[in-house]
């Protein structure tokens, strides 16, 4: 060992923790916030070079469904928006400041390739060497796993196919005919934008469900909360909108006024130059934008043998049933009520941190 070079023991020490959190998006930060008052040593490993998680990849004009005060992580409210609901860049600035404000120990870019069992804990094989943890919290989100349904003839289609995960602006679609597939908020917002420069056809499995004009995403959250509470109390859940119902953002209202929000049911198959509908009609299409959602990004957990055929991990609360040293936060309802939202992830992060403390701090 030459002067200034860390010894193997020191290196090992820098990579040995009670808890390693994988992913430094909003879910990882919320878990970090809750762990920082414990006596547990922990680190957050994030694959991206900068803070902000998936929000860094969101399209340029994206706006939240709800005002800042209803879109905050634990401890610190998002600063009030300037006009309308917060923009992507306002969310990014908030997440960057949040990390600094609470001095969260995030290392980046560090990608976790795999998590493996060992006798002393869990070994994380990463782009920064091996880490050892007594427990792991996975908060890797869904952005890396865009889901695209399969339609016959799809491979022959010669036009562009883009998932909403990679959509940034309407600029490449000028004067084209664009098929927008999907019935949720991503589809509605992208349709509203692309519809200004291109001919659009909106394809949804069922007629889209729009919220009334005078409410925003808070209503979805409140209704979902009422349903969750009824369920917890063993009562019949009240009927309500789903978190996927379309919020009438100003751009979506404008698109409606232009007659752009008429949706049709899916086509039968692709051809090299377009699509064929059930009645045999063919339409020329230049591009398809798939707004068809995401799946959890869990490949790094494969060696633990915890991934079920449905692509999820079986959990009680947020704790894996098959690997009790593993917790999962932020992926959606299956890892806690509204856990894939800024305001909802706090609850599951708190619960997870208290389980980790109960499990690890005592021993
Ligand atoms: C179009 C759209 C609009 C939305 N609007 C709202 C809204 O209005 N309000 C709201 O509350 N929510 C909204 N959401 C939902 C939600 O807030 C986001 O999906 C959120 O980014 C999820 O946070 P996360 O921390 O779980 O995952 P991510 O933000 O994806 O963060 C995960 C991090 O983990 C890293 N990572 C992944 N794999 C590894 C690995 N193997 N090793 C190391 N690091 C890894 C990633 O690089 C990333 O930095 C919206 C989502 C979308 C797609």
C-alpha cells in the first residue's frame, strides 16, 4: 500500500453498513430521511450521476397533478409553485435541495448489479465494488422498465415507436400522423402537446375516465385515502376514481376544446406503414407513442430468488417474505398505499425505517 491509498480494511469499512438503500429517487430519499435519526449506519447508492431520480427523464413540459404543498416528502414542504402546479424542473430542484438539507449520504453514480446472500448479510455487487449490508432497502422505481404491449405485425412496422419514458418534446413529430396508445395521464398530457403539431389518433382499451374540471390530483389522493382507510377498518370501500384517472390540466382542457380527446379502441394489427382496424380499414401512421406504463425495476434482486412470476416481490408491508433482510419501497400500491407518489411515499418510508430499527438496532 502506498501513501494516500486506502487499505483494504479501510475500503471494506467504507462499504459495510447496517442498511444499504438502492436508488436515490424520492423513495430512497424518504427512507434516508427516516433513517438518519436512528443509530444505524446507512448509505444510498444511486445509479444516476445527478439527484432527482426518474424526474430527470420526464418530458420537458411535465407538470404535477397537485400543488406543491400536496406533493411533498416528509419533513419539508416543496416550495410553493410560481403558477399552476409544479413543473418537472421545480420537482428536480426540490429533490436536489432535500438531499442537501438533510445531508443524506448518497453515493453516485453507483449502480447495483446484483444482491446476493452471504452468511454475514447481503452482498451488493456494484460499479463501485462490493458492499456488505445487514439489510437492504430497494427503491429503484419503475422508469427503467417501460412496458409495451404486443400487437401482431409490430416488428414489421417501419415508423418510430417511442415509449413515454423517452418522450421529451413534440418537436420530432411535426406534420406527422401519430398514434398515442394508453388511457392515463401520460397519454393525455402527451396527446395534448403532440396534437398541436401533428395529426393524432388516441387509442385506449376503454373509454378514458376524466376527472371534473374543478379538481386536481388531490382529489384522487383523498378518495384513495378514504378507500384505503375503509379497507383497513374492514368497511366496504366507497366507490371512487382511481389514481390513474385523467386530471384536466390546462393543456388537456385546451386539447379538449380543440376536439383532440376523442379516443378509439385498439387496432387489430400493424402493417409496415401503419395499422389495420377491426373493420379492415388501414391507416397510415408515422409514429407510435406508447403511454402504457411501467413495471418494477428489480433485475438486481434476481439472485435472491424473490421475484415472483408476476414480476413483483411478495411482501408483508414493505418486507420481503422470502428474504427477510430485504425491504421494497416506492413501487406502487403493492409496496404501500400511494407509495409511488411524492406525498404517499413518506408513510411507507417511516414504517420501513421503524422495522429496520426494531430489527437491527436491538441486536
Ligand atoms: C408522467 C408521470 C407523472 C407523474 N406525476 C406525478 C405527480 O403529479 N405527483 C406524484 O406524486 N407522482 C407523480 N408521478 C409518480 C412518481 O412520483 C414517480 O414515478 C417517481 O419518480 C417514483 O420515485 P422512486 O424514487 O420510486 O423511483 P425513481 O424516481 O425512478 O428513482 C429510482 C432511482 O434508483 C436508481 N436505480 C435504479 N436501479 C438502480 C440500481 N440497480 N442501482 C442503483 N440505483 C438504481 C435510478 O437511477 C433512480 O435514480 C408521476 C410519474 C410519471 C411517470
